[in-house]
C-alpha cells in the first residue's frame, strides 16, 4: 500500500470502538475517524457527543429512498434487514476493513466480538435479533447503535435507522449532521421532485456551502418513460459543490432471488452505458464511483486534518498506555519470562512490606506499641500481691524447709518463691510474641493489597500470602523459644549480689535495737521481710525483661521478616515447572480480554501515527 492508503486503512480500523476498558456496544469510546452511516439515528450517548472529532459520512432520509440498497451496493454484500415500513429501528454503525486479496469476507459485531459471520444472511438476522433485544418486537425505536465491522478485500463503510415520529428522527439525525466533520450522503429517489427532498432540505440547513454534502440519486431505472434526471445529475436543478451520483439498486425481485452483488454492479454499469440519456455520464455514475468519490473525499479531509488527527492519536496513545499500565503488561509464554515476572512482583511486595516496618508507611508503629504499652501493662497485671501474701510465703517457706527448719535465712524458701514467681513472666513474654506475629501478618495482608502489580494475579496473591504466613509462624516459634528462655535464665541463676546487699542495708538502717534471730525467725514480721525481699528481686527482673523481651522479639521475628520473609516462597518457586508457574499467573479472563483488546488498539494507533508521519513528510 501507498502511505496515504495505509493511513486511510488505519484511520478506518482505529475507528472501531474496541472494548479496551470494559466497554459495551452502548458505551463504546468514540473512534478516531468514524464510519459512514445508513439512515443514521445519532445517539445522545458519548458516541454522538464526541462526533465533532470525527469524519462521519451520514445517509440521511427520506424513507424508502434506497439507502439500504446504496450501502449494500457499495459494500458488495446483501446483509441489511428488508421489509415494509420502518425496518431499521436502531442506528447501525458499520466499518468496512480492507483485507488481503484472497481472504474470505466476514463480519463481526461489537456486542459479540468473538464470533465471525461468513454467512451474511446470518448478519441480517443478528441485526434483527439485536434490535429486538433492545426494542422488543414492537415498532419502537432506540438511539443505541449496533456496531458492525465487515472485513473484505474490497473496501470500507457503516449504518442505522428507527421508526416512529418524524421529528424524533430528524432530531437524532441532527446530532450527527450538525458536526462539521460529518460527511452527508443526501439520498433522494429520482422519481421524486428534488425540490421536496427531505435529504436536500436537511443538508442545506446544516451545510449551506455544500462542502460536505454528496448528492445521491436512486431509482433512475424506475422513472416514467420519457423522463430523466439529467437536470439533477448535471447540477442544473440543484447545484452541489460535489457532483451528483446516480445509483441503480437491485430490484426487490433481484433481492428475493439473491442476485449476486457483483452481478448487480455489472448490470448497474450496463444500465448507464446503454442509456441514451446517461451514457455520457456513465464514468461518473454507479455505486463503485460513489465509493471512489467518498474515498477521495476521506483522503482529502484526512490530509487537511493531519495535525488535529496526530494530536488526537497521541492523546489516545497516552490514554491507552495509562490503561495498559493499570491493567498490566502482557505475560510472556516461556517459563523464564514468567519466573522473572513473579520475582519482580515479589520484590515489589517486599519493598512495600519493609516500608511498613521502617516507617515509610503506617503499621510498623504498632509493633512499638506492643513493647511500650501492652508488655508493661501485662507485667503490672501479674498477680504478685496474691502470690507474695503472708499466708503463701509461710506455706512456701515451710514446705521448702521440710522437717528441719532453716537455721539463719530460709535460702530454699527464697529460691522456691523466686523461681515460681518468675514463671509468671512467661505469659507476657509469649503474649508479646503473639501480638507482634499478628501485626506482621496484618502487614503482609496489607502489603499484598497495596502492591498494584499483584492485583491481577489472585492465585499468586494466595500462594504468596500462604508462604509468608508459614515463614511468620516459624519466626514466631523462634521468638517464643527465645523469650521463654530469657525468663528461664533469670530463674535458673539468681543475681547473688542483690541478696548480699540486704544485710548491709539493714545494718545501715541502724543497730540500736537489732532484732534477735531467735525471736524474729518465725514471726509474721520475718515472713513479711522475706516477701518484701522477693518482691524487690522480682521487680528488678521485671525491669530487665521489659528491655530484653522486645530485643528478642525484634531479633527473632521483625529482623527475620525483613531479611528472609520470602525465602520459603522462593524455595517452593524453585521446584515449580512451566505449567505450575502459569497457574500462579492465572488471571481473570475478562481482564485478559480487556488487556488484549487494549494492546491491539494501542499497536494500531502507533502504526497510524507512524503512517501519518510518513504522509506528513511526503506532502
């Protein structure tokens, strides 16, 4: 193809409202350079509102003037609904896409993009069924268009229509033809006075200079004998800036007999060449000439609007790039590419998780809250008042002495009271480990949710979370063992210096009336002094554990979570084959389809930009 032909094809292709963002036929984004319209009923949707940025040939009324036949003749296929009265009750936006020679013609609907229609009788039925789906089998009309693309080696085009009140039709048509980029095909039957043509009247109202109006005269073969339409075709009856084109469509009998469109075009050309009235105009008559004329006009308009089209293409590319970033780039099919992607996703998650711990994001402060608030509060709630009551101290000391009472100081009683009392610290130590474990689990869950790249892979999210929780369980077990070991260490070896200072402190208090050992040994005062000394020692140990338990928890849980949270997942990942890696990257089919559509459209717009740049340099 020549550069300009490439541009026309790309502009036509890019007009298709591909559902790249979850769109439907009713909400499809506006195309770059839209299609031609048949009995077009503009919709007040975004499709109509954005028509100012398009090049939109539109076939305008009146009814039964041969608009369906004109389109079928240009397209070269019999595919439009037929019948009496108003048949087309929804606008039909039709795109013709040129394919390589030798390829089979086929059609696709936007509302059913996965099905290719090669039987064009089924295309007609699908149009009727889709119309009935929205309007029912009544004669109601709907402004919601049906989007149809036809792929053929022959060329490009589109369509639509309704029922009901003439004013409603006119209002909807104005939504399209009022836009300066809309090309108007004013179709009138030759056996009707051109002065009363609704199509010419409408075109004159919206395009008084005639720059974008093409006059099409149909039913030349049905005129009364002795009459002709030369005054119209030669521009004497009503002059347009562009030449009038006469069309001879298939008769109803030809349609009923399924006369081939190629044969119909040949018969049309023979009519003009053999007609005494129209023979001198034969080279400028017929549906093939009309298609050529429209293509030339489209090329001229595209050339004139290359700067604005380029700007629109660049903006659309930016929008599609942003959409692709949101949806995620396509996944490689080989195992190496998939493994690399998974590792990249893991790194993104790990970065966010560490930001939560280190203060870049919220959540890590909750761990400090465990150490600064929950642990001290738990230590204060330990029941040492009850444990060191006079009655319990007497019981423990007496049991420790056995059958021989202590001689000077009840050392065994002291040891038993302290060792049993220190066991109470196990509870707060384990509770601190569990509290930090829960915070870390919550941060894992939160980090997975905040990793944008992971959102498209629910299976990978679940596997990653399960592996992280497994690692955190192992860290918790290490933390529990270490903190409990700290408590046991305090109970296993007592700080002797603490007790050696006790007699000295008594001596410093005064020796005027020192208590007699024999008289004080078994009194309540003696046991209260023991309880006081044990309480002081437990308090000292409590202050120590208040500092060492957080150190152990951070070392065993927080530090390890930062260093090796994903090690278990990586170990599992290393033994997975290509099939298992693909399952990890399994996506929602709807999301995959949206990305594929968006990717194709992005490539199309990039090609259009390159081709338009080539045309710009060749002008």
